C-alpha cells in the first residue's frame, strides 16, 4: 500500500472517481452527517464545478478528494490511485479561497514553494515558474511581495503555485470567494484563459451559479442535511466563452435550471 495504488478496474476516461463517499463529524457528543453516499466521475481533461448552499459538504468533499480528509465509507480514486499518493508526487494541485501566500517571499518564490516541498531542483524549473507567472498575467510582479498585490493578483499567484508542479488534476475551493462581484467575473474570464492554455482536469467548488455555468463542462448540484448530489447538469456552451455569454438568453436558461435544482424540496 506504500504506493497508494489499489487493485481496482481503472476508469479509462475519468481522472476522478468518487464512489459512495460518506462522512460524519462529531462535535461535543453531537453527530452531523456532512456527506451521504456521494458518487461522481470527472472526465479527464474536463472542468467540473460543484455548487450548493453553505454547509452542504462541498469543501469537505473537495478535501477528501485531495486526501486531506478521510471518508467514513466509500472510495476516491485519482487515476486509479489514492489521492494521498497522487498529491505526494505533486500531481494534484490545490488552491483555496485564502491564497495563503508567505508574506516574506516574492511572487516567484511563492510560486516555487511546492517544488521546494517536493525537493525538486529550482534551477531546472525556473523557466516553468516564469512561464506560469506570465500565464496568470503577473509578468511585471515576479519580485513583488504579497502585500504589494491586490486580492485578485494574490489569487492568481495561488493558481500559478497550484500549477507549478504540472499537476494532472487541479482542485479549486472557492478561489474567488473573497472578491467582489465585478472582480469575480473578471477572474472567471482569466481562469478560463489560464485553463485553456494549460488544460488540466479541474474540480472547483463555488457558491456562484454564474461562475459555475461560465467555467464548467458539468455542474454538480449539492444539497444539505445530509450533503448529497441532487443533479448533474451538462453545460452546452463551446469554448472560448466570451463575456457576452453572461447576458444571453441561453446562459440564463442554464442558470435558471441550476437555481431550480438548488431550491429546497417543496419550493420548486
């Protein structure tokens, strides 16, 4: 088990396979079921989004996929391996709502941090680091400190850092949750550009219906008490998706369907 590989039939077209995952948390003698028998496949090279109300277990599910939490039951496979083994090789990139940049390190050195953690020689990765800084639109800020950057710029650094090990799978947990609505839309367009330039199987958690519909190939809708999947909606729009899509009737039809899936039972 040291390698983390399981004797299971591989899913040839799926990078992520989540099967019947459940999770319960106990606090002060009380138990809360965060997830109830979650099953989901994420196709290789696709962008998937998870939406749902606060407390429905979206972030818990993402942390289980990342190998940062253990499910009580069920399995998670990343290309037929346990996520911990995949992450240990740098093949799983993660970016959270809080960029968590080290204040004393420059943009370049923050981006390089995962390589140092994995004991990879920086000299042979300098071009990769600089290319990613350029990709996220921060070419003139490689030597800047986080305190000199705006919130959106810090989040771009976080995304570059998540991509620096050239991961096969990228996990994003509310990456723009702390930004205002105008900046969120701008960053969604930037993320689409970054993703299309470096297409990586991506699973993103977000509270924003518009954000999910604009970025994703499929949107997984969760509800709470306990956390469960109530719908999985394919997004039909071709890429690249222009900002004008956000005001189109077709886009609003998809968003209305997502909103209806989110509505509590009995209110639809």
